[in-house]
C-alpha cells in the first residue's frame, strides 16, 4: 500500500468510478479495512492523522 500527501485547494468531488468522498479521522479507525487500520495507526503515531 502506498500513501501520498499533497496540498489541495478547492472542493474535492467524486468522478468516474468514485461514488462518494468522505473525510476520516482516527476515531473512524473501526470503519476501515484491517490493512487501512494499520495505516491509520502509523499515520496517527506519526502525527499525520488526528
């Protein structure tokens, strides 16, 4: 799994095969897949996910 970060200006909108966009925080950890939970843990521990 590869994660990227970038600055973005504007409002993200779904298109093509993407039906919906949502913002998740660390409190949403239980809503994501097991591999994403590992990523959430790493991002939280490194201060990149609140």
